[in-house]
């Protein structure tokens, strides 16, 4: 039977062809918890007398959402994760190592894996052709203890991408455009499979951005084929032996196919308070911004920082606009330091923080004041997301964010800083 990527990965794990809608119980290759959702999972395992990790080398506990801890309650939650790692031999990713989703693609996820994490943006690893999905804390806890989980095989929405991005337009603009087109529930419990010549030509960084935000359209996961670009990335991470080619079958059946010509796209933003509330950046020009945030699991990679630094070089942030830059991982931070990007950010007036989730989740390090506007490169702009229900969040690419930080209001980066 011809299979989509999601069907092929799940079918390989259960040893037979699968079809959308059926429930399967499958082995899990990688399990992940973070400090916001992880403590609940570990408390459930304590109550069930299941304090163990079936595969400790691929059980990863991340301290990233509140890193370092801003208050004692979160510090106590961190203690739970550290103690579980000590008891079980699970991997602990400490406060200076970075965002879970970036760390998973750097060090743990591989083509053909099934990866579950107690975080909705676990789907990021789908860019490596892993069936990676977020689940509830208890489900992930059981997956840690038993090495198994249950899944409903999803239907697949194929996103066929053609053309190339014009200067000033990036993968973030494409995914915002797609979500605006189909809506926040347009792919509920579906796998988004990105393909076509435009997708094949994308860098891994661009692929991670698209897969990361599949959940913002309701997707169960976001998937790319594993090809030579995937192979090269794994080689760079010292994990080339984990590569295998993984492609959807010719003749695979899709619930729906959407075609997007990347050459027709423009810089795009999402306005408060939903990700699908999208518009062209030109239609938001002039909105005053008190804070710009560049980073997160969506756009905190070295390629994103290079884009922002190229615009900020030789400029200063607007005196009425704060600028926060947070690399997604320690590896990204060190590379940015090596390339002199951190110096560019600091000279532009930015605060550069240690690697982690930073301001995105509204726990610390950038909480908005009443009525303040933030333009961020993160994936979510829900009311209260950055720690204050009276705050207003716009989403955009690193280029739009950097140009906005200089102007003090939302701009089209192609107009203000043409390449």
C-alpha cells in the first residue's frame, strides 16, 4: 500500500500497513519532558509506582522554560526533574543547554523515529522525518516508563511548495501565510507533510521553522522527507550514522493538498491574539512596538541570528523599543559568539540572554507591561502568552523583527533594509 510519511513511520513501528483513523499501540524511540509539564508526569509515575525509564538514553528532561528559575516554586519543580534523572539514568538537559525542541533535533531525533514530548511544539523534530508529536504529561510519563504509547493514525495534509523565496521573505512568512489560509483548526489531528521542489530546496533551519508551527494549524505533526539535506545536518551534529532516506510513496493518498508558490509570498505578521490572524507586514506598518524578541524554538537558530545581525549591524534599536535576543541552544550561542553576532546585537542595544525559551512563555525575562506591544519571532501570540493578558503580541520573521527594533514600529524589512 502506498503510504504517506506518517503512515510509513507508524507502519514500520507496528510491523504492518496502517490507515488513517485506526488506533495503534507502538514502541517509542524518544521521550521528552520540560520543566513546565514534566513535574506533573513524574508525580503521576510516583503515584503509579512506575518511577523508571524504559530507555534512559533516549529519555530527556529539559530545564528550559524557566532557566534559570525566577522563583522558588519553579526551583522545586526543577529538583523533581534532576532527582528523576539521577534515579533512572535519564538524560538531563540543564539550564544553560537550550530549548528542548532545538536540543532534540541537534542530539536525539532521527529519521523514522517516533518521538513524544509533553510540549505542543515537539512536532519540530518532524523536519528530520521523525513522527514527533506533543502529548499530555501523563501519556508521556507512561511512554517513559513502558517505552510504548498509543496513537490514532492521522490523515495527511500535503503542502506542495514551489518557487523560491524572494529577498526579505523567509520560511516564517510561509508558515504564517499557510496558517492564515487554513485557520488555526485547518489541520486538526492531521500530519502536515511538506514537499515539492520548494520544500526540497529548503535548509534544515527553514524546515524546522515550518514543522515547529504545524501545531498552530491544529496539526498532530509536521513532516519533511529525509534527504541529503537531512543527512548533511546529521553529519554536522556528529550523528550521520543515524541517517536513512525516508520518502512518501508515489500514489500515497492525502486528505487534501495545498499548493504554495514561495516566490509570491511577502513578509507576513500575525496580529493579536491568534496565530491565524495574519496580514502582510505592509498592512501592519506603523504599529508602535515597545519590545522585540528574537529567538525561541521557531527562530532562534544560527541562521535566524545571522539574518537579524545583518540588518542590525551598524544600527541602534529605537530608544523606545527594547530588544531581547535569546539563542535557542548553547551550540547556537557559541556559534553566534564565534561569528561576532553577539557583539553586533549588544552594540545595537540588545539584551542577549543565555539559551532557553526566554520571554516566549511569559515566566521571566521579558514580561510585557499593560498595553505594551511585542513583535516576536516565536510561534504563539495568545492573550497572556508573554505573562500579561493586557499585552499584545505580533509574530514575524527575524528580518521583520530586527527592522522593527530599529524603527520602533512594524515595518516591511524589504523597504527599510533592502537586500
